[in-house]
């Protein structure tokens, strides 16, 4: 039986990381337009004074937060201590390093995982006690089609996203009894600044990779071609309107609060079907073998 979640009939307080551009900023705008309180974060809000003015002009805040900082839980504790209770945590901040797994350095992989896995996890662990005590909360993690079946050169990114996705599935089961929802938002390619934030691996790529999909991906994503080649498939604002409604249980999200995964983007839709077909193929080929491993009587 699916859990039944209750959302208070009042404005909610959103904490959105990576809130100065792309998905984060778009979602912040929808939340504010819907009458909710928004605390958006970025590493350096002073670089975007116009956004500080915009968000604060609507009653919100754009504050400095580096999700890689191991002291980031203090950010949450300070907000709660000041009387700002976080109803909705949106883990959105991120970037991707592009390199074949063979050449990606330990440092690059660890930094990628710090941003996409440990950073969100620290904030989740910080907000949960407060949400559990209040018997309400929503945790929304921005994920990617790469977590389902990543493209060549995106191993570190895909691994970190998939790790958080798996953790979120377990977390959803652990906290459902406390009226806390956990939502994974799977995203395809959209018209954000993802390409501008991309990094190429620092280690030389062996000649054997010349002409490979990995090399083409690295070139497209780290040389400004993501925008010039029109590689994005989706409109971020349409996607974030849907995300906002599913998070708040309004519009397209009405009555769907128990859903744990929100796929967004035509290309993401196609990738979900690719994964489904792959799993069906595995069962068709090895299902009988899987069942044959049972202990007697099981």
C-alpha cells in the first residue's frame, strides 16, 4: 500500500542549492510565484547582484553555500535556529567532469562525488531531524539520465548520480512513516548552463580513444559546442513548472505525492524505455537461471 502524505495548507519554505542559474533559478521563480518562501544558494551570490535583488525583492534570500564544504550542515542548523524551518530541500547544485574512466583521476572522481553525492547527503542528514520532528518534509534530488545509462566520458558523473538515486530509494522507505517525501527528478538534456560548467579531465586521453564517442562527448561538452550544436532537447522552464507542481502536489502533481521518480525530457523518456528494454532482455535470457539459484523450498 502506497504511503499517504499530508502537505500543510500554508506557504512552504524551499532551500534550493545551485539557485543562481538553470534549473535551480527556474524552480525558485516558480516557488516564489506560487507564494512560497525561497532560500536559494550559490557559491558566490555577489557575482549575481541582479538575482539577489530579484529573489530578495520577492521575499526570499540568495545566500552563499558551497555544498562541498563539510561544515555545510551548520547552514541548515543556523536557519532552523533562527526560526526558518526548511520544508523542501532541493539538491540541485552540480557540474560534470568529462573523461574516460581509464583516465579520470582519483581527485576528479572524488571531487565529483563530493559535489553530487556527499554534498547533498550532508544536507539531507541535516534537515531530516527537523522534518521528522515536525512530521513533514520533502527532499527533492535533481538527477540525470546518466544515472540510468550514462554516455561515454561521463563515468564519474553517472556514478555519483546513481549513488544518490539508490540512497534516495532507501531513504524514501525509511522516512515515509514520518510524512517525509523523497523525490528523484530525472533530467534529460535541457537549455541550461550545463555545458558552461563542464570540465574536461586533466589526464591525457590515449590515442586509442581518437574518434570514439567518449572523445566526441568531451569535445562537445567542454569546448562550448553544447550550445552551438543545439544539443539540448528540453525547455528548463517547462520542466521546472512540472517539478514545482509535483513537489507541491498541485497541477500535474495533484494526487501523485506518493510517486518517487519524476522523469523530465523527451530524451529522458527514451532512456527510461531503453533501460526497461535492457532489463526485460536480461530476464528473457537469464530469468530461469536467476530463479534456479534458490535454496530448496524457497
